[in-house]
């Protein structure tokens, strides 16, 4: 699993950089904005790949591997915020104009993927609450790293288990990622329209949608990879108990059955981050 993740982080971004870039078409001012956000996005992807690999190798107990994907998503989200902050919105020598319009986050988000990411985040939260509540100390006394079971007159533990030893740092990183995502969306919706050299404001809704798609995809990476990993490990430990109750078996197979859905969302999120597809522009602001 570690090898697959490292190959994904190293090879796919390189392929994307070779094949994806600003189109070079359209208004020069919007192309400059697109180039700026594109450069920052790929800087976040490259830096996030390095951070993820270092994190995966840092902790032999598996916390680094668990946090590798969320840290990668954090770097991409931070890069989107930086790119949106660096967009040049007015050419030198022109007078700034303001558009009388209302822009909202919902105008730019990819609705179905966004709802799927919310569902995955909710599933991860429920799963981590359950595993934290059911966690026990392992044989070296590390709290929340094992699952205790009772078989008649004897007891035992299985692990690793996604108790507080793993769930608390993961929840912290995912929570920070959610805050950065909200900041990114606020920034890309709230920044002023670009201004052409002649002084006219230029519509850049398509580029804002691309950035919103990247933010959604980064959030998808932030939650789906740890969700898949925790689901598989939790199900395996539940089924591995020698005297498990029936509901453990039901819960384990429920987790297994949801993994394909999370995998599809992971695939979409990867594409959204590495190659957010162009979409036809449509009015995204309502004059007031």
C-alpha cells in the first residue's frame, strides 16, 4: 500500500505537469490569473508529495502513513489559497472598477462531488468516534491502539486499532484541512474580477470553478484515503476476533461494502486535483 501511494504521488503529478497547463487562449488577464493559480496548485502538489512521503516514513507505528494523504491535501489547499491571493486583478495604470453583483460558494462548487465529499467526511467522523470509543491500550500501555475482546474466561487484544492513538491526530489534521478549504472558497469567491488594460472587468467564472473543483478534490483526498484505510483495518480486526458478537461481523462487512464507493470518490478527487477539467462558462453572479 505504501508503494502504491508513493508511486501515485510521484508519477501522476509528473504526468499531469507534462500534459496539463494553461490553455493560452482567451483574455490575457484571465490567462495570467489562470497561470498564477496553476503554478501555485502544482507547487502545492509537489510539496505535498514530499511531505506525504516524509510523513509516511517517519513513524514506524503507522501514524505517519495514516496522516500522509491528509497532509498532502493540506498542502494543496494551502497552495490554492496562496494562488488565489496572488492573482493579479488589475493592470497597471488603470482605474479600479467594482462589479455590482452577488457571488456565492454554491455557484462554483461541483455539487454532486461536493455532497459525496461531505458524506465521506461524515462517515469518517462517525467511524473515528466509534473506534475511539472502542479502543483499549495495547500490550505496551499505549492508549487507544488495540481492540479488546472477551472470550469466556479469558481476554485478549488485537491491533493496530484506530483508537485515540491514531484518531486524534487524524481528526486534528482533517479539521485544519476543513478550515483551510473554507478559507480557500471564501477567497476564490470574494476576490475582485480581473480588469483588462482598457479598464473593463473580465468574467472569470470558469477559472473560479476550476479552483473550486481543486478545493473539492483536495478535500476528497483529505478524507477518502484515511477513510478507506481505517475502514479496511477496522473491518479486518473485527472479523479477526476469535469470539466476536454478531454485530461486529455485520459492521465489518458494512465497512467492506462501502469501500468501492469511497474508492470511486478517491479516483474523482485525484483527477480533480491533478487535472481539473474545463467547464463551459455560465453566469455565476447575480447583479444587484
